[in-house]
C-alpha cells in the first residue's frame, strides 16, 4: 500500500452519515491528485488551493504529496467538519487554512484542485475567482463523466484561455484550465428584482435556484401571511438565497429573523438578499447544519422549503433531518410551515417529527403544510 492509500484508509465521513456503500475517497479525488501530482510537489507554501473537498481526501492527499499551508474552501459545512476531524486523526491538523470563496483564497495560488460543483453558475464563479490567481496558475476540476457537459468547458473559459479534458479513468474526468484571463473579476453575487414579489434576490453560483424564485418558494410565500401571527422569533431553515427570511423580515418588523443553511454560498446569498432589500440588520444569516446551533424550544415560527435531492437520487432523508430540527427548535405551540412537491410523502414524517399537520394551501404541484409543535 502506498503512503497515500494508508492515509486514505484512516479517513472517515463523520459527521456525515456513514454506510457500507458510501465512500470517503472517490475515483475523482484520486484522479485529481494524480493529474496534479507534479505541480503539487513543486508548489511553494500557500500555493495550493482546494475547493469543495468532500471529506478531506484532496486536502490531506495534497499535503501527503508535498503541499504546505493549503488554502481550502468547502461549500458544505459537513465537509469542513469532516476535513478537520480527518486532519486531527491523521496528525495533519494545522496543514491547511479554511477561507471564504473570495480573492484571499486564490491570490498567488499556482495549483487549484476542485471537485466539480453541481451548478454551472458555481463553476463560473470559481473560474472568475481563480482568474485572479498567479499568472501560471492551473485549475483542475474533477467530476464524474456522467455529470460533465461541454457547457462546463465554456464556464471555465470565462476565466481561462485554455481548457482541456483529461482521459476518463474509472468514470471520472478532470478539466484542466490554464492561462488565467487578466482583468476578469467576480460577477457574483448576482441580484435580480422581482417586482411582483416586492423583492430583490441575490445569489452566489452554488445557491439553490440562483436569482430565480422557485415555484415551491412562491407557493409558501403566498401562504405566509397566515403563519403564526405574533411570532417574535422566526427561522428560515435551509434558507438558500434567503427569499423567505427577507420576505418575513419585511412583513414583520417586530420579528427577529434567522436564515440558516449548511451551504456557505447560500448563507452569503441570504445576507446579500437581506441587504439588497434594506433588512440586513434584521436577518441574521448563519451557516449551520440542521439548526444545530439553535437551542431547543426557542423558535415561534420555522419556514422550510426542504431539499429534495441528495446527489442524483430523490430521497426524503435530507428533508426529514430538517423536519426533525424544526420539531426540536420550535417551542410547544410553535409552527412549521413547509412546502413540498405533491408527489413527496412528507405528511407522516411531519406529524411524527413535529406534531399535528394540516394543509394550508395546495395547487396542482405543491402542498403547503402547517405543523404545530406538540
Ligand atoms: C430547496 S432549497 C430551498 C432554499 C430556499 N429556502 C428557497 O426556498 O429558495 C433547500 C436548501 O436546504 C439547504 N439544506 C439542505 N440540507 C441542509 C441541512 N442539513 N442543514 C441546513 N440546510 C440544508 C440547501 O443547502 C438548500 O439551500
């Protein structure tokens, strides 16, 4: 076994869920590290950047290959926590720094390793940002072949003059971008007015729905005037761009509104949306996994448009985690207002995890429910 494989064998997914068929290191991690091995070994301190490492394999694998003082950004909180735990258990704590997705992450960097984000806008944001790295910087973006499209080359082309794909290996491929374009700067967050809603929505690349307002979110917005009148504390759970939080802050000047999401892009977007609508001081945007930082029984009203995709599979597990969180943070008598596609079987879980649940509104596609905490 190589040193790298010995290191990988010690990595764990926690605090994310573990199961025999869920890996901690995948073929894309290995391919990225192999493609960039020479450049990583030759890089000076602080010249290697890792973006969206799943659980630490890329960062710690780069350290094992000779990288020092690696700069890291991970959109998901669970990945950031897993990397920290893996660094601790392998004696590699202190070998990297976590930074926001901004100029400080990339300034002077020469080797950038990234797991391909799901959205093209997220890739575009990364390309624009990475264009501000060193003039000889090379950005390596790895992903599963089945999720890669020619549009990704074009997105990288916004920031780089030369973009090529490597040969595929074990169903993964790496896009290699060279020649950062001088003078490119970030066009994110992007903001778009929605006069019909009286709101401007701002979004970083990785935020759900971008500057659009999702149809489910619209259904919930329409129903919200009837929600928990007099609520003093409000939580937008899984806030995305913060549409619900900002609408509530505008409609209820007396309420303390928190917008929380596990995604850094979502939290930054929600803060930008609140600011664009003049309620920056009234919406607290925080990165938090399933409201873990919110004390039990302290919230009067939770609003939630839950996630419905985990990877490519449609699952209810991710939504159930948020419903359980709502049940925990609501005070007795407090309300969870949720919206979901009519095809999804959430009613029973809402009843079990929160309390009595009734339909507040429904149309051809979406159901809005109100669950009252027992
Ligand atoms: C369907 S989107 C809804 C976003 C926004 N509320 C809206 O209506 O436009 C679901 C959001 O839940 C977030 N999310 C998923 N799992 C989460 C978790 N465990 N903790 C916090 N947020 C989570 C996702 O990042 C995503 O922004």
